C-alpha cells in the first residue's frame, strides 16, 4: 500500500478497523501547565496507547487490512524502537508472525519488549542500508508484508485516527502540535485536520538537531543528507516521501526546538501531570512554551506521542 | 472536630462539600500488570488529585466545613509533606490564610510547593514535640483552626470520598488495598466500605520499617515508640487514635511490605502504566504482587495515593 498517498477515507476506515484493538486514549489537562503556557492545552495521551505509543494505531491498521492470505505470511519491518514493538503487538492481535530486523547494538530493553510481544528478531549490521537489505531478505524468504514505520499509506492513515479522537473529546481546537520525525503522524494528522477541522492550524515540533523537515518544506524538496543529533530518539528518522507530499499539499508550520527545552518540558510533564512521557512527546509542549505569542489564549491540542523511556538514564541526570 | 470519630454520613457530606474543588480522579487499568498479579486491578489515580495526592480531599473538607467566622482566622498544620501542600491549596480555594509549621532541614522543593500555594511557612526545630509546640503557638496567636494531617474526623471523612468514587466507577470489588501511615485514608476507607461495600475486604499496605499499625492492631493498643525506617516518606507517621479506633471497629488486615518490593512496584507503575507515583503509593501494588494467593482471580481496588516524588533522587538510582 506504500505507493499511493493516504486519504481521509482511509483514516476513517482505519478508525473502524483498529477500534477493537487500540485504546481510545484519554485527553489530559493541567491548570498549572495552562497557566505557564498562557493557553488552553488538551493533551492526547498516546503514551497510554497499547505498547506505549501512537505507533500501535498505524501498525494495527496495516496488519488488519491485509487479506487472510497475506496475513498468513506475516509482517516484517526494521525498527528497534516504538514501531517495532507496535507491529509485534499488532501482529499478535491477529495471531500472525512478525519479523523485526534490528541492528546490532540496539538497546537491550527495547529488543526485549519487541520479543516479549512474540516477534522474531533478525540481527543486522547498523546503518539504514544494512537494515533495509536485511529486511528485504526476510520479506523475500518469508513472503511477509513489509510495514514501513512511516512511508506507508496504511500506517499514515492509522496515525490519523488519534486526531479524530482528540477532536471528538476536546472539542474545537485552534491549533494542534505533533512531533515530526519520519512524518507518519504528521501526515495522518494533516489528512484528518483538512477534512474535519480545516481552521485548526497544524504545527510540527522538530528537534534542532534533526530539523530536516523544516528544510525540506522550505526548499520544496526532501533533504536526506543529514546526521541527526538529538535526545528525541523517535524523531531521528528522515521525512518520508508520502509524508513530504501530504504535508506540502495540506500545509504545516515547523517549530524547531532545542533539546534542553524538550528536557525541561519532559520534566514538567512528569512533575505536574505525573505522566511518564519520552522526549519525542515532550517536544510538543516545549514548542508551545517556546512560542507563547503564537498560542496565547488559544485552544491548543498536543499529542503526547509515547512514553517508552529508559528509567535508568533520565536526561536531566546526564 | 478532632474529638469525635468520623461517620459515614460525614463521608457523604464531605463528598458534596469538596465536589466543586477536588478532581474526580480516573480509575486506571493495565492488562500487563493484571497478568503479573493474577487478578483484576482497578487503580484509583489519586496522584492525579489536586496538589498531587489524596490529602487534598481531607484538607478541603476540613477547610470548607468551617464557619465563616472560623475560616476568617485561617487554618494551621504541621507537615512538610503532602498534607501541608494540600491544606495550603485547600485554603486558597476558600481565600483564607494557611499557616504551615515546617521543621528546619525539610526538603526545599516541598517547602516551595507549600509556599507556592500561598501558605505562610513557620520554621521550627525538628521533632514532633517541637512541631506541635510551634503549631500550638501559631494557633494561639492567630486563632487559626488546627487541621491535623490524620487525627481529625473531618480529614478522615474527606479521605473516605476516594472510595465512594472508586466503587462508583469500577463497580463491585472483592478487596481494596490502601497504604497506611497515620491512618486517615485507612479509616476513611473503612467507613466507606462498611456502609456501601461490606463484603469488600480492606487491606492496609504498611512498610516493614514502620509496621506499627500491624503491631497496634494485634496488641489492641497503639504502639507509639518506634523509629520509622522506610523509603515511603508518606507512611512514617504513627497511627493516630481516631484511625486506630475506626480500624479496630471495622476490621482490616495489614500486609507488610519491604521497601525493595515497593521500589520494584513503583518502577513497574512508571514503566508499564506510565504514571509517576511515589513509593507510598506503589506499596499497595507491591502488597498485591507479594500476596498472590490472597488476591488470585479477585477484583481488587488499589489506591495510588500520591505522585509527589523527587525526580532527582529516584530510589532505583540509589
């Protein structure tokens, strides 16, 4: 399904498809943080999604839209992060095989989570070329369907379902802030907003050390030659072609955030909201706090994208 | 109000009195933790209560049951922990003065929270005798009403309201586990269960390093000569007389928990449920996990009592 761009109809179809499996996550609010931000914040708590991140939405949609014959051959991906765990759990909900290609040197606790959901791990050398080659080999051997972490229309459509729920629960919003890495969540969000809340402005929070989405949208072509340097481990990927095309079509403004501000926002969410969120989530609040003029007095949605963090290596202890 | 024992009617009155000010906190569930515990757990999320702990319920009830004339003279207490912050915020909801006696050497971040809610801090020497003397002097000078952290019928009645909400949301429970320190929450819970869920067994989770409630209930008289040694900073107090009398009347079983098991449970709640809870909360889950035979297959309520933790000194880093 990765060739065509996703559509809003596919977001709606995804919502129906994943409903029996995914959590309808709550929308959280905090008077204290509203007072600091000078606006009215609605936090979509995707860190409380199954497998601890919004990634389960897209993975679940990709798994359940397969025909029975396709599903019988399983699914495959290359990701040692949230998408790998999400796809493993999504495959488990359908009782099919999941192959996850992981580079040597990946964090052991993350691999344990993926294996814990029943996936088969395939080791490869580090680097995107080695990962893609190893994944292609697995697909060739097994006949599994490749589910790319973000450059996939079914995944993008699935990620868009979070926005449907947020708007249904929080009511009208003036602005919505989501993190951007490979662009799956950003593109799905753009599709949903264009269809049901066209007056809601979309902002993409991007780490200063991996701000190629800003550059890509500014230049009108994808920037791919960069080396990410950011604490936001979920946002180190390169904006994919489907995400790029969708964001160009619908429009979105990138807000670049320094890691220090992301860490401060993460601490604030832990301390005041009592929520364990990862840096790639907290960057959205940091983007709001760092741009008070833009959001003053508005109703602002913020997607807390995930909560999978290494409790033994908290960033403020570094 | 501290002389008489609280009644269930006072719990009901407290619920109505605090409704405009306190949060109705959510009930959280986790399939992963249910699977580990072998039972069906309903977590009452009092760490999401205002000021970050259930203590706001009792403090709020105590503040709002004062006559206008009493209220005009303010309230006072001695507590550098969650009750101090809760009373300060409760006083702020009524626009009255709050005096908090704090010992020299108390944690600066906790004092800042109390002062942040607008309370006046009064320093005293460490030790319960010095604290009580300093508090009595403040009451004498100002005419403020003393609101004891737990040996107070209005406070106990307020704490009981959490159980009303839990049962209303979670439905029938076979068992309910709450932490016990001074006994305010335990006594309020016992009153509520006796009236509306008499078949639900009450368990009190108590740290091994401060297990004087177990000893007091076993001996039939309050044990007061002990030196607490536990990471559960909210549970170092001595069971008060009203708590003792109420627990003796209604019955409750104490489950003693080692700090190491509390820390493991706290980590589990952070990692799997993504909730920032303090050790004094996590001890309830530790009590369930440590007594699988007692809870197997049951519907078990667990009160997550607070989430005020020093993010710079996490217990597993020690």
